[in-house]
C-alpha cells in the first residue's frame, strides 16, 4: 500500500503542476477525491489489506495532502486572476507628461455620465438639486431630528442664515418625492461637503449619486438587483462585493455595500484604509417616516434608496490611488482621461 500511495503522490504532483485554470483543477479534484476517484478506490481496496489501521492512516494522510494542495492552488489561481484584472484596468499614471493643452472632461464627469446612462436605460429620471440646503431637507425630513446622534457623522459648513452645504445627496429625497409622488424611479448626482479630515479615501468635497425607487411591492430583492446590475455594467467584470448591516435613520433595514479594493486587490493599502474593502454604496428600504414626510402613501408603497460614492467609484474605476487627486486641478494628471 505504501508504494502504491507514493506512486499516486507522484502522479498527483505532475497533474497538479499542469492544472493552470479552475476547470483543470476541478477535474483533478474529481479524479482524486470524487466518489469514484483515486482515494475512494484506495478505501475500497482496504478490504483485502491485513494491517487495515496503518493502511487507513496512510490513505487519510494522502487524502489530506491532496485536499490541501488543491486548496492552495485554488487560492493562487484566484490571486492571479485578481492581479490580472488589476493590471488590465485602465490605470492612472501620476508621472505621465503631456504637452497637449486642449480641454477634457473631468473623470468624475465621465463616471457620472456613465452611471446616469445605466440608470436611464432602466427607466430612472435624472434630477438636479441645490448644494446649499436647509436643515430640514438635509436632516429632519430624513428622520434625523435635531440633536440626533447620527448628525455627528456628517458635520458640515454652515452659513450665517442657518443654511448649510449639503452633506449627502439624500438631502434631495424629500423634494423628489414631493415633485413626482409614487411610483417613481429617480437618480440625483451631486456635490457633497463634510467638515472632516482628508486622507487617501476621504475628501471634504466629493460627489455622490442618490437613487430612489418607490412603487407597490418593492423589496430588498429589487434593491440588490439594481445594485448588482449597476456595478457589473460600470466595472465590466465580476468584482467582489459584500453587504453588511448599516445604520442610517432614513432607511430600515439599512446596509453598507462595500467593494473589494481594486487598487490592492483586497490586500490592504492606504486607498482602502488597509482593510481591503471600500465603503461604496450604502442603501436600504426607505423608512416609512421619510416616505410619509414626502407625501407618499405608506399603506400602498414601499421603496429603496442608495447613496453611491461617485468619487470613490471613479477612484476604483480608473485606478486612482488618492482621492485628493480629483480636486487637485493638476492638468497633467487630469488630462489623461481625455481618451476615455
Ligand atoms: C450617506 O451619505 C447616506 N446618505 C447614504 C444612503 C443613501 C444610505 C440612501 C441609505 C440610503 P455615507 O456617509 O456612508 O452615507 O456616504 C455614502 C458614500 O459616500 C460612502 O460610502 C462613500 O463612498 C462616500 N463618501 C462619504 N464620505 C466621503 C468622503 N469624505 N470622501 C469621499 N467619499 C465619501
């Protein structure tokens, strides 16, 4: 039995060296670990062996070795796939020099237009809204009364007359509900402002795109469908996303939708605060208080809303490592997006 297993080990090693994609690795797994595979045959053969205990141990060790090698190889293939995706993405090059002085669209404009076209094709209207709003629109209409702790998350810049620079595109939710009533499907991109320290993934001035869909029988399945469709069309490839519970007073339930950082492939870097994940698009089912405040009949209608971080999306899409590049006004950097 010992010699036989040694021989099988050699056979497995040679076959593993040739398995350079998921399909061949799967075939190898079936041929060694499947119901009618090599290990199963060895187990059957135990019947005719005298020292069953020793032979059984040898077979089990061999099985564990095969399982571990296949799992290691799987991880390597997955890493190689992600690396290739990152290398293949259109990359921003901070050292590129250009003599061309003609104008070009800002990458945020390009990303905004692309996402707008995607939602327009799914029946959403595109709305514009103010940058200076009042406390009611930014907070109170969104179920965030004065002195609610959720306000601490979104400090902003206040004008002498009590108005403020909007902290999120959700500030337009109430106006859009009042404009159209239900049913509605709308997106509204806009510039947002927050009084907070900047780093590679935080700016004090950045863009979001809000989306809302209100109709009869709208559920979380609709929300997930639209989020998945949007992300696969924007990135044109499969990307890893994770959905986790998130608290926002204007949705119930609420979720954080993160994407695997495309700058480092999930290993952790300054662009994702070393977590491997980037918060991109919080979302959830619109809270009944918010619907009621917008004049919507909550007995009949439900809806979802999301707040896509457009500037972060542009970072990931174009491989820009530091969000502050976008507001830098550096023509050498920004003119690279001309050809897109
Ligand atoms: C909000 O602003 C909520 N209004 C989003 C929302 C809408 C939730 C509708 C539920 C329903 P948050 O503060 O997490 O949530 O910001 C949303 C996204 O904007 C973040 O995931 C991130 O991608 C982006 N963002 C937030 N702050 C910054 C910042 N300082 N710099 C760059 N992007 C930011």
